[in-house]
C-alpha cells in the first residue's frame, strides 16, 4: 500500500473507452516530498512523513525551519505521516525525494480518500436529522413547523437519554470514502481523476491511500 497528499480541484465528467459518461472528481495529487522516514528501531514504528504545497518561510517557527532544512526540502504547508508504505517502498524513500501521482497510482487502481466534510455550523433537527417538524399549523402552532418536539418523559426517567437527536454542530468531520476507482491520470499536471465523489469543498486537502 502507498499514499499521497493532494488537493480537491472539483468535479467533472469524462467518457471512458466504452463511450460511457463517468462522473469524476479531480485531485491535484502531489508532488509530495519526503521530509522524514521513521523506523521501528529509532522511532518505535515505521512511517513516512510527506510534505505538500509550498509555504512562506516567514510563517514557520525556527524548529520547523530546521526540520525542513535537515531533510533538504523547501518549507511545506502540510505535513502528514503515512504508515501504509511497504518495506520495499520505504527502502527507496529518502528525505528530499519527490513523489508524483504517476509514481504510485495507475488507471484502474482502487483508492480510499480521506477528507474533511463541509462545515454547516449549528443546524436544527430538520436539516441535521431530517425530522419532519411538528406539521400542522392548527391550535396556535404557527411557529412550530421545524421544532424537534418532545425530548423525553417527565417523572420517568426525569432526564434526557444520551444520544438524543437534537440541533447542533453539523459537518466539518473527517470522512473516508472507500473503493474509488482511478479513472485517468494526467502526469504532466499531477492530476488524478477518481470515479464518483467524496466529502469536502474545493481546495480541501485530502489523503489518497492505495487499497
């Protein structure tokens, strides 16, 4: 298994070899740079740390600048560790090495994409949990169409059960969409086109893991 950091560009559609229209999501996958290689003997576990997207040096602290200088990589905006690289792959990875989309992924591969969903802020029960509302506007209920209704009994249990569906913060969660198919790769632009959609707004940083 292998992985890469990328950025969601947006959605479009292409025609495959059979002439079928396939909706796809475009990901700017890389180039990523190896900033650190961790081993079980030295760090207690095997992992590869990748950096993605350039960052202004003035935005970094001195320890972070030293970290990038040690690996011979220009400052990056995003860093992430992956433990999905195999032993043979890790043997070929050294600090400062660049990894492109075409180095890891090929058309027909299956990938898992992890991203952060769009934040919706505080939402009521109708939008958050698809409640139907109180319904009728009779008996003076002119402003209760989207109310949650009763949340529990009175004397027993004299409390609200945990997990009761109510209004609250919605979205902004890490979501992994599994088993997406790599439809096409554009190596010149480091673009990966995967079938279907996954959570996140445009320009959202994503993690692509090869299944």
